C-alpha cells in the first residue's frame, strides 16, 4: 500500500475499493464495472478474497442469463411461477393507461408490472435511467387490461449499485488531498494506474469524464484502436448509453411518436456514438438537423411537441496515425475525415463540438496499466458525477477570463470544458477560493482542445473559418 492508498483508505474508507480485486476472472468482463465492484465490496475480504469471489460466481451463475435464453427463462417463470434474475431494469410511466411499466432487457419484455413498494424505495433511480440489480419476477395470468394479459410482475428488487449519495461530504473530503493526489485518485477510480501516465495524459483521461459532469457538452475523440474510449463510456455510469454503429433515427435518439416513448437522448446523461464512421443516420437530413439543433440548444422537437434534455453527445472513432505514431496520417484531408459523409464536411455540425480530444496521445489498453490501488466505487462515483452536473463554474470563469473578440461558440466551448475540468479536479472551490494556477491549468487544456476544432474547420471551410489563435486570457 503506497502513501496515497493509505490516505484514501483513512479518509474515504466507506466509498472506495481496491480495484485489482474486481479482475480475477476475464469471463466477467461483460458485466458493467459498477456491478462487479458492488458485489466485491459486499462479499470480498481483501485479506482473503477467494471465498467472496466464489460467492459472487455463484450469484452470477444462478441469476445471469444471456440473450439466447430469453424464451427459456420466460417459460420457467410461467411454469415455476417465479424466477430470480440479474440485470438492468428501467421504469416508465404510461400516462395513457395510468400505469408504470418496467423494461426488462434480460427477458425482452417492456410491459412488466412492478409492485408499489419497489417504486417507493427505488423509484428515483429506476425512473431516471434505470438500475442494475437482482429481481424476483412472478407470473400472474389473471392480470388483464382490456383483453390483453400482462402476466409478468417484479415483486422484489435489490439494487447492485448505490442509488443515494450526498455531494457535500465528497466536496469536503476533497480538501484533504493535494491536486496531484486527487488526480491520481480519479485515475485509479476509472481503472488506470496513475504511476504509468504523465500529467498531461491524466488530464486527457479526465477530459473524457467532462460529458458526465457538464450538461449538453459535445465531445469528439478520434485516435487509434484499443485506447479505452468505449470502455470509459460503457463502464463509468449506468446513465450513459453506447450506440455501436448501426442506425440512428429520430425515434431512437429523440422521441418515438407512435409509441409515445422518449428516445435515448431524453433518458440518459451521456450518449456515446461508438465507431462513428459506421453510424448510419436514417431519414437523412431530418436526423442530422434535429441532432445539430439539439447540440446547440439542448432542445428537440417532434411533431408539435418540444423537449429539453441535458444529455451530452460524444463521438468516438478510429484514426490511422503516421509513422511516428504521434499524429493523424497525412492521407486525411482533415482530422474529421473519418466521420460519416454527411457530417465530415458539415462545418455547422463540427462547430457545435466543444472539444476534440487528441486520441493519439492516449495509451493502448494493457493489463500492466490497470489500476491496482484504491479508487472510488464506480457506482458511488457515477452518482457524484451526476450531482456535479447541477453545479457550475461558469460565473467564476467569466469573471476572470477575457474572451474579447471571440465568437459565442468559442467562448461557450472553452467555458464548458473549463467548468467540467474544475468540477472534477477542484470541486471544493468556488468563485472566491479558486486559485489562479488551478483555473489556468483547466483553461489551458480547454482552449487547446477547442483550437483543434477551429484549425480543422479552417481546412474544411477556409472561406468561412480563418486560421487564428484563440484568445482566452486571465484578467490582471
């Protein structure tokens, strides 16, 4: 145990976990990190881990089902009258029927009933993006609405993630750590050994987290394969959603008019387009125009209805690098060239992106770089990230940074990135206590990752975007 681990264990003992304990079996990589960490925190003794790991294996073996077994499990529920399973469930209110329904992906059902006591105990999390847990599903063929039978009902639910967290104590504990210690703690938390990365690389890893703490934040990361882009957005929070290629439509992204159901953007905090080059935007310009409008305003319209959401949009994809491995290959006309054809030359769309994370600076995922020390439990940290979305450093930034002559989009982009980094690294500060060197560190990176976008826009539309240096300087 190094000095930081000892300090973390002393100050944060009730919300941390030894990260290496969660990786004893590669067979469980399919489970979200926060689920495995929750189970480990409950059942594994760091001094003698094997008995607890065996107990977790038993829980997963008895309760987890894969997609090929859906019909078999539904049959067992009917024949036995009940079944215990592990998975993610989400509750929605069907106002037309004055009824709450549960989407249970594990059995492919979207009209599962739920008992009132579960809604009372866990309704906030189940209605706001859903939660992972173990649940008891019973079968009752007597329940009907009209002539249709709705036989499945969840009668018990035990969450496998923390659903209630206080932010004040987290902020207070931050004061116990130096800036470098805190950054290293966050690196451990997201699964990487901080001793294996330079300070700049650590800041870039934290930049990946800005969409989780900053509402309506638009980020792109393009770089080589296997640097952990998808891993971050699939495992950091249950309130993020990964779209892996395929087709994106107004119905799936925003609102399904026929089903009267909110799309992904209206349900989650972060929507990540994985392998963006392979994403097909169905219905042509309609989907892209709605997405562009949303990225600018945080609003979208479907028919005569207008909706507001705080979901951040993240684009991820792969770029080939040159022989030095330090920058994109010269064959690319510009650094957005791998985007779908309808996006890669759309200056209005690209200008709405707040930051370009240079993925070629990120290390490829290797086991020797995995975290071995203490970090926050992922489900606890996910709740903290969500609560940080309601805080803002914009006032502190505008009071101390001169953006004279910059466009509103450039100002907004730099401010939002700076604000997100400040929330992550300096959550204990406010307008009065924020130190100049702290603001400078975050402002410098925020300006740089917006500068990349401005330079590439100059290549895409040289008549509209002139090459120049962004101005974001601190007041004397």
